[in-house]
C-alpha cells in the first residue's frame, strides 16, 4: 500500500483524509500492525484505483 500511495504522490495524511481515517491508521496498515476492516479495505482499493487483491496479500 505504501508504494501505491507514494506512486500517487500522496502523504499518509492525504491518503488518510481521502479515506476519512487518521494518519496513524494509515501508518499502522502500511507497517502491518493493523488489518483494515473489509469496508476500509475496499475504500483503500477504490482510492488507489487497484483491485483489493493487488493491495493486500495473505
């Protein structure tokens, strides 16, 4: 997710604002300390314009 965010030229704060979550939430997801809820995972895929499977691996 971090690489896709950087590819868009967005800071963690910018992505967080687009997702209506805190910057800390974005940071925790990127550092694999937090697994997003299914609705949040779909929102992340939508704003990053990727399939959910391309962002999150098992």
